[in-house]
């Protein structure tokens, strides 16, 4: 007897389609994690997958993996990118005003939350006023936050803003947990790559230590033996002693020169110049890409080709002025855009600038940071003035943030 299959109801069909969208989103995200794209690009793609799979209003991926003092938004979807600037600083301002930051509870406890009708709570609370512009559009209703973990440690949070009329059911929640796991894998993978690079550097240093023992230590031992022989001969009045002293003195000069050459070479390797072998332009490019990969901060660069004519210790000092300025912008401000520029002008001067769009006054850590007198800025000034250059720091102005300028005579 033939049997008939009842057609699926529209709700069942939609559930199957939704399940398929979730599976495809997880699979595409897993492929992104396995690729060699930058961490911010991977997490931005993950956020987009979540928004598209369930028609959500917005998604944020925040992590402190590379900076323990604040969360960096490395992935976002739904909200205009222009609103990401200063998000964490504004969040901290809301906390100072008494806002209930449930997402930070998730980060601290490692336990997920789902809060219905959260949009109305946020938009009607004066404590949340600093983030009203950020949250106003697109409109959302419920809020969910899921911890991102790696190696049983919470390293970030996945925030989801649910569109009005929708809710997060058990299947939707399981999907968010799966995507948070993918985010954790991506962040952990990036961290492991960084650790691998550090391990290679440690091995290189150990090899250099062995080389130091095999070359310079042996030469210094020989110098000591010759010095002892000289001491004995100096007390002998015989004529032949004078000739022997001359021979030993010549040997000492030769060994000393050889040891000094080996020491210089080894010290250079033990403390390698950031620009050695690659030039200043490439070193600054590596600084930019590493910072973006770790924090999501974007860069605008204007680096003239002629800067590779800057060599030796001057190039290294110029590099570390840029590196310290970038470090300050990431650590002490809410900047999400840093502009770097350097050129050689017609007067033979190195003209450089670093500008960020951060807001020091809204960052908690800035209370302890003396803008003009901080150690980082002192070291930058010393590097510039070492070459008879001029160093200037300013804040605010038309572009906002902090601007560092320097002009250094080029003696290449």
C-alpha cells in the first residue's frame, strides 16, 4: 500500500533553511579562520556572516588578547564603521556615569546573557548618553553577549543586537556559541603565530650565545694567557725577553682586534636593528601591519621612497619615534585611525608626522598618562634631539587626537 508524505509546513521549511544558513555560515567562517588573512578581516567577515544568517541588526567582536587594559573591536557588522571610533572609551564613560555594562560581566564571568528589550533601557537611560548616537541606528530590541574563549580562558565577547520582532531561540543561541568558538579559534591562531615568531627569535638568540662562547670567550681566554706570560717576562732582564714581549704584544693586538670584530657582529645580531636589511620603508610597513593585525587600528601612510636613503642609527631612531607614537596612540587613546608620514624635503631635512584620531580625555588610562612629560615622549624627544632635530607634540586641533612632528637634518 502506497504511503504519502505530508508536505512540510511553511514554518518547518523556514526552520530547515535557517539551519542550512547557520551551517553554511559556520563553514565559511571556519575557512576564513584557516586562511592567512588578517585577524580583523577574519572577524569582520564572521560578524557579517552572523548578521546575514539571522537578519540581525548588528554584531560586535571585541577582544583584549593583545592589550590587557582595554577591549579592541576587531570585528563589526550592521553599524556604520564611522561609529566604531572611541567605542570602548565611550563605554567606560557610560560606566563612570553608572551604566550597567552587562557585556563586561560576560567577559569577567565567562557566562552568556540574553536581555530582551535592552534597546529601550539603553536609549532611555542618561547613563548611556555617550553611546546613544552609536546605538540609535539601526534600531534593535534584544541584546545577547557570548564569551569568546581560547584554552579555557575568556579572551573576548561576541555582542549581538537583535532586530525588532525577532528573538534568539535555542537554535539561534547555539549558532552564536558556534560562531564565538570560531572567533576564539581565529584569535588563538593569530596568537600562536605570534608566539611562533617569538620562539624563532629566542632560538636565534640561543644560537648567538653559543657563537659568542665559541669565538669571543676563547679569544679572551687566549688574551689572558698571553697577559700572564707578559707579566713573567717583564720581570726578566734577559735580552731575549724583550724580543718575546714584542711577539706577544703583536699577538695581543691581533686577538684583541679579532675579538672586538666578533663582539660587534654578535651584539648587532643580539639586538638587531628594526631597519637592518629591509630599509626604513619596509620596517614601517611591518609596524603598520602588525599593529593592525593585533588591534584593528587602521592606518593612512604617506612614506616617500627616498626615506630608504636614511640609514644606520639615524634610521633606527626615526623608526622608534614612529613605533613609540603608535604604541601611545593604541594604549592611551581611543584611536582607530593613525596617519603616518615621512619625507626628505628640498632642504635636506627629514620631515615626519604621526597623527591619531583618539580622545585622551575619554580614556580611563589617560588619567595616569602625562602627555608632555611621559617617558615614551621623553625618549622620542631624545632620539630626535640626538641628531639636532626639532620635536613637537600637540593635541586637539582640526584633526583631533594627538599629533607628533619632527624635523631632523639628514646627513646621509
